[in-house]
C-alpha cells in the first residue's frame, strides 16, 4: 500500500539496479535533481549471551528479508510458533513483532531493557504494534536463551547515558 501511494505520486521505481555498477555516480548526479541513498537495516549487534546462536533465534534483518521474499523455511518456523519474543525497542523490533503477529503467532512479546519512555521506536510504530496485539515487557534484559524460554533479569533506570536516555541497571535477585 505504501509503495502504491509513492508510485501514484509520480515516483518511478527501478529495482535490480546497482549504483556504481549498472549506473555510475556521475550519471546519477547528472540525470537527477536529487539522489537519496537508502542504506536499509544496519548490521545487527550481538547481545553476547548464551543461546543467541540457536536455530530458533533469528537476526532481525534475516527475518524481515524472509518475510519480504517469502522464504518459507523461516516463515514456517515462525508461523508454527505459539509465542515469539522480540528483543529490542526500536523500529526494526516493532516491524519484526508485527510481522510475527501477521504470520499467525498468538503471543508476541517485545522485551526491552528500558521503559516505554526511553524506547527509540517511533510512537506511531509502537502504537501500531499495540493495535496488532503485541505485548511489551519493560525494564527486562535477556541474559540467556534456551529453546522454549528466555532467562531475563529485571532492570531499573539509572542516570542518563550519552544518548540522554536513562541507563538501565540490573536489579539484584530479580531473575525471571
């Protein structure tokens, strides 16, 4: 739907074109009034916790690519799941959570180490995820992933970090 609206507004979309190979930078700059580079998802960061490399754990980019390309190997695993946990609080996490709901997962929970106020996702994406039925576990930090469960520790907010958001700190004895 979003792409249809873009096309209706006069944007011409060309796919399968590699800048620097199929068209030079000189041609781009010479033939267009403006050039927009859409870098896409960033390289995912590791959490460095036990179990993050299990076959039931998917990086966000891999999962969203599978959704966009119809990769049935990944989609069937997710679609058959009773519940899915999405770790993180950004826009990509909201996209993954909503996609999992649309694949038929009954319970999708976003686990985020800070509070709702510190979450970096756009408010519209967060509200949309709530409308889709996504649940949220605030101030919760995963510490270990096992097939079928995630061990977490509750967090509290400390002083602001370099980003200006309050830094999450573990609460002793709060393992769940």
